[in-house]
C-alpha cells in the first residue's frame, strides 16, 4: 500500500517505485484506518448502525512473520472515535451486530 505494484519493471523504474514506497511508508494498521476512513467518507449517508469490518495482511519478505491488522464497528462508533470520543467497550463485533439483526427479524 506504500506504492503501486508491477509485474515487470526496468531497473530505473524499479528504483522509482522503491524510492516512492520508502517516502510513503504504510503499516497494516495505517491501511486499515484508511479503509475505514474512506468507507465513512464514501458512505457518509449510511446510518450509525451500519457495520463495517476492514482487514489487511502484509505477506512479509524480510521478516519471519506476516503482519495482520483488523478493525471493525458500527459507523456510529467509528464516527465517535474520529471525533475523539471514548470508544465504547466492547465495540460492536460482527456476531453482536448480526445478533441484533436476527432478533429484529423474529415476528
């Protein structure tokens, strides 16, 4: 996510891509935060009870482990978090959100 990827590059082009990535470092946590912020912006008219989950895996080539980040919650929780309000504990997870949906469908 720090730069575009390409199947084939000539050496000068490879230098440009690597240099660009080094000047724009992004960790998995940064990517997940960006996904969530983008969802809130793109779907600003969605109600506060809309659930969203973002996940990112970086398959590492220089470490012996991969890097994984995930975050989730309702739009209302995420909007409050962006305003600097304290995060509710626990945050709404997928199971809890689906549970509230299933119970509202029972007649």
